[in-house]
C-alpha cells in the first residue's frame, strides 16, 4: 500500500472519529523512525498534522479533524543503536520534535542491554508518556520481568479508569468529554454487588418462610367431600345416642288421607318419614 494512501486512510478515519465523538485517536506508527522531526535521526514524521491534512484533503481544503491526538510508537531490538537508534532511552521526547504526547505502546519484556524496569523507566521518563509491554497472550514474548517492573513503578491508584481519564484529557479541539472520576466505576460496581447480595438474602428468606408455612402454619383444610362425610357420621352418632329424630320431614309426595279417606284398615292416618336433614 502506498504511503500516501495509508496517510489518507488514517486522516479520514481520524476525522470521522473526531466528528462523531470526543475520543482521542492514534495509530500504531511502528517506530520513532517514522515519527520524528527532520532534526532527529528519524526519516520523517509520517503522521504529523500536516501530513494527514494534506493526504486527507485530496486537493481540496483539508479537514481540520484529520489529526492524531497522541503518537503511538513501538520499540524492538533492531531499533536500538547508540548513534542512530530509534530508542526512547537514547534521546528525550524533545529530540524527536514530537507535536503530541508519545506513548511507547509496544515493547518486549527486555532487550539485550535493557531490563524490563529500564525500558519502563525510559517510557515514563524523558518526556515520554508511558509504555505497554508485549504481550500477555504471545508465547513468543513471555513477560518474565514485566509484572515486577510494573508493580514497582506504577502507582497504586493507576488503573484502567485513570488511563481512560488521562486519554480524555488530551487536547482534541472538541468540547471536553464528561467522564466519571477514576474510581467512580469501582464504587458503582461495589454498590451493584451489595444490591445483588441483598436480593439473594431476601430470596433465601422468602424460600425459608414458604417452606415453614407449608410444613407448620398453612396446612390446607380437608376436602369438602371428606368434611361432609365426617359431619354425617357425627350426626348419626348423635341421633343414636339421643335415641330421637333430629327432624321430622313430611313426605309431600305421598297423599295424606283425611277423615273422609279411610285406609285399608278403614282408619284415617298421616304418613311421616324419619331421617337426618342431609339424608
């Protein structure tokens, strides 16, 4: 891909991001070899504002948003040389004529003549703005000493939130974004965890109360049929014990002969039935 095409692509992409959001933009520019001024040992600054403006313009007025907010360089063994090396340990950021903050965003656990702590010291000193080790998930470049170096050098309040906050503080030419304090997200996570614990506690309490109710307090009454049968037996026993009817029911379906209607024996009579009210 020609350099001009890549510069145009990066410039237009940066302009689009800046137009849509306040987020900072950068690109992995591989080395200080291509991110330094003419007064340094670099071959040029391929990602300067002027380079991206001109490439993105395409012969028209250059878009003002076609720019990077920080410079992202890498550091590997081939870049190290005491005379011409493209090495943050060899010369300070001012030597490279940087227009923007420079972050050494890719470096190994160590080099032939520099330890992890030494590399990190160069990346956070001499006017540079930080470094990132390569890489947690790359077996070809294990991080043997990087963790200890980070533990010794990084302040206890440095975190992902503080890194994001620092990136947003870089000048972008747009309105300042509204960001939470570095530790606000941690507070929100703690509150969410507390709410979750409370919800779990109430759920367990409700389950225990339901089980206790089912076992001891909330037994359902016997079915209606069973209650009716139980009542019938009790009433019959009461009738037997009292040796008397509980109610006399006249069977209206049977005609009751009057004095003028004798029965087979020639005498008037009245017919009645003896029984319980639910018989």
